């Protein structure tokens, strides 16, 4: 199982809105035992944000490894990060 965590600001910037939509679209293709998605935003996410040592949003973490930070990736880039995390792409 691959775990994708996405961090967004509150209020979200355009990049945050885009990465959340992208992550939700990708996650919808997979069963719960293949890919899980956790969305974090605003102050309630600060403990997890600090735990990873993130500096800015939007950000994506795959299986505990920071893969994207400070920009919304293309679908291909996020898929690459998920594949490298062990997901068999659909």
C-alpha cells in the first residue's frame, strides 16, 4: 500500500487547489488497499507539516518521503512519485 499525503494552505492558493484536485483524481483510480490519500490544510496540519520539516505548500509526501514542495506537479510527476513509492500505475 502507498500512502499519499497532500498539504495545502488555508485559505488555499491556486497551486494548493490544483494539487488537491489532482491527488483526489488520481486516488479515485485505486482501491483503498492500493493507495490512501490524506489531505492536510491550515493550522490543523502544522504538527504534521513540522514533523516532515516542510517549508512551504503545496506539498506531497509519499510513504513518508517529501516528493513535491512549493508547486503543483503535473499529473505525470505525481504519478512518477507514486510509482517510485511502489504503486503499480493504472
